[in-house]
C-alpha cells in the first residue's frame, strides 16, 4: 500500500525516476516517524511504526526471495549480441575489478577506522569491502533505462552488474567465513571455494536455462511457458542453495539464455509478448518495493555521531576504489574494449550500490564490528542511489558535450 501511494505521489507531483523517488520518500517518511517518536512522550503509534520497520527481515526478503526474480528479469532484457562485444570488459570488471575494489575499500576502511580511534580488525574491513564493492544490478539497470547510452555500453554495464553481484557475494561469503572462524585466510582454499561457487553457478544456469529452452520450444502455450520461466527462477535458486553454488550467477546465466536464445527460437509472437511483459511487470513492482525498503530501513542506523562520520568518510573511499578498479582494467585492455568515450563516466558514476549491499550487511553476525559496517553501508547506498542515480543522466550529457 505504501509503495503504491508513494509511487503515485512521485509520478503525479514529483517526477523523479521511480527507484530514486521511492528511496527518498521512504527515507523522509522514516525520519519523520523517528522525529515524531522523539516529540511524543509515552507509547505512540510512531514508536510502533519504528519497531515494525526495524523488524523487517530485509536480508531474507531480498536474498531468499526478491533477488532471484530481479536478476532473472534483468538478464532477460539484456541483448546478448551487444553484451558479447563488451565481454572482455564484463569479465575483467566482474572479477579483477571486484577483487581490487574489495582490497582497496577494506584497507582504506581499516585506516579510516584506526584514524578515528575505532578498532576494527582488517579481515572485517575486507568483509565490508566485499559487500560494498559489487554494483547492484537492480539499481544500475533501473537507472540505465532513464539514460541515453550506446547499446553496447548499456549491455556491458548491465552485464558487469549482473555478474559482479554474483562474484561479490561469493567473495563476501569466503571472507565472512574466515572472519567468523578467526582462522587465517588460506588463498588456495579461498580460490577453490570461489571456483566451485561461481563456476557451479554458471554450470547450473546453463543446465536449467537450456532445459527450459527445450521445454518451451516443444510446446506453444503461453501460460505454460510463463510458468516454466517461474519454475526456472524459484526452483533454480532453491537448487543452487542446496548445491552450495552461486544462485545469483545461475539466475543471470539462465535469464540470458531464455531472454535471447529462448525468445528468438522457442516462442511464438504471443508467448514472447506475454512472457516479456510479465517479467517486466514483476521487475518494476519488486524494484519499487526494494527501493522503498531501502529508504524505510534508515531508522535502523544507530544515532551515533562516530558511526555517521565514518560512513560519510567512506563515500569518497568507495568512489576512489571504483575509479581505480574500473580504469585499471580498461587501461590494460584498451584495445579489446572498444566502448567509447562514455565508458569511464558511465561505469564509474553509474556503478550504483543498492539493496544487495544492505542485505549482506544485515546478515552479519552480532559483534562489535557490525554497527560500524552497517552504518557505513547504509550511508554509502543512500548516497549512491540518490546522488549518483539522480545525476548519472546529466553526467553522461556533460561528458558528451566535452567530447
């Protein structure tokens, strides 16, 4: 109800992109509730609302529910032909770029915390680097729809965000296991876990995507074919969890197969129309809910000045790490990446963080490090969605004018 009401107000009176508008209004609504709660003495409706919002299991809602649908829907609309032209950029940025950013953000966060007199072990700082480094495919693709960039670059940005999300979740899981156990991180063991989870996710995505393609090609009945696509998402993500492989990577691969090979060779015009519109609607509705939740969850940030200051200081650190992790691979592989002059500004300023980072932070075990990581994550994500997401179109136009 709240998403529908605020989406209407935004569309009718404000006119911001839906993701940005709902995030801002959700955050403002949460802060107004908190302010009202402080003004009123004794039990109040505001206090109950704060408890309700703080009690939302954001991690379970996104990681175990919405994410599989959002990743599949996003991949379904990525043009494979255009994406292949940027394949080297996608490969470099979603692997080397994420690893480099994880190290840079983790090391910088450790230094920042130490400078402020906050003792956070380096391994936990690297955990923060892993959860904040991947760009969020939901946020990125939501904003890309509002901008005018070449198709190849748009497919490259979308592809990178789809796959670096899966890679980032795997790196986060490896580092979190080391941090929680207290055992030293073993690079060979970490590499084996990475290959098993990421490689297993790719293989599973290929299997379930190809199986669904064959099933769709053998019939012509749009309701059944839409149901098959739902089965791919719900069953495939659950199976990935049971097999301990990357569900996000599996969903991205399966979505690419059905959205390109399936749409072109396995569906009638009627089925294609129904399936694409169905998943576009699912994508839009879940996007609206996700960004509203991001805004509402502001009330869970502890009201501690040091936490907020650390989060604000982390913003330029994350931006600097993103610059280096994008420009370094692009510079080394310049001859293989004909993406044009808009690529750096689009990939750097358009590299938004979103709900996935918040969900991973909320899933951290209780400990002295958790409030600092959680506050820094929330502040970085709000800045990313509202400031970067709200200005990426103007940044691209500015770069075009200078060219």
